[in-house]
């Protein structure tokens, strides 16, 4: 599903050079529930952004579903993200003037899905993530956990192969965070969607079927667990 081979990434800010990734190699199979952990500055978010075609590696190769992303144009990378990848962020990133329904359905509208099919899929998915009856609420009328459920639904509405979640529990209390993780784990098992998290939250690490630890831009350990 995903192959990362000897990926390097360096950021330059004036005279400061930060080597975010220093030759990372990683293979991720379809249907995995993988936590990428490490302290701030370890490179985990950079790695997630490169896998998500948001950022480019300086060197090395990244293959997504058999498609090598290096050297592709911005338009081609946008198409890969649109067709294959969903994103969940710690700050939810919902559009505040849109309802829960509109935040989720907009992705299908951009793909040209008919209004009738869009409505059927969006309503079904909002119910699946526990938001039935809240479809017409704007984010300001939803709790943090409910907003993250909208974000999960938005990531899943295109039926992506991969969902990338960057610190998805960071702005949630532990009880709500665990409920969101359980929701995503259930979706992973029932749909076979690949989930990849970047985190420093021990609970997210514990939920992963695989835990990869980064330190100073290098893989420190890679542990597979029973599902």
C-alpha cells in the first residue's frame, strides 16, 4: 500500500538547518492501524505530510498504492490526495459557517457526485459516526468530540484507501479521545481503511496494531502487535 524508501527532508530557516528526516524507510500494508510516535521535532508530522502528498521529500522514494509520487506536479499530487487520502487534524479544521452536513458533503460535491447520492452517503456516514440528528449544527454548537467526529466523517466520505490523523486526540479529554479512537478502530476493522497516526499520546500508541517510534528523524523502533 505505502512504501517509504530512504526519505530525507531538511528545512532551512535563515542559517538554521533542520534535518527533519534522515533516511527513513517504512512499508505499510493495506488495513493497518499504525501509530507513528515521537517527541516534538522527531519528524513524525513531516513523515505524515510526505505520505499525504502535502510536502515533498528532498530525496528518497514514496509509493502510494503502487504510484510513485516523487516528481509529480501539484495537480497530480492533488488528484492523489483527492482520490486516495483522507485527513484528520488535531484542530478539526472544520469550516465554521458550514453545518456538519455541509462540511462532510462538500468533498463529494467537489467530485461531482449527484445531490441525491451525496445526501444518501453523507447522512449514512454521519449516522455511522454517531451524529444522527446533529447534521444541521454548525461547529460552534458541537462539542470537541462531536467536531472530531465530523472531521472523521469528512475524511471517510470519499471512501479513501488511507486516513492520516495528525495528533487527533490532542484537543480532547481522555474519555472523548478514547471514544474517537474506538470509532476509528471500528471503521478500520469494518471497512479495511488504513489509518496512520502521528502522536505523542500514549493512548493512541496503545490503540495501534503497530507502533513506529521516531527520534531525531530516524526510526528508533518498529513494533507489530496482535490486532
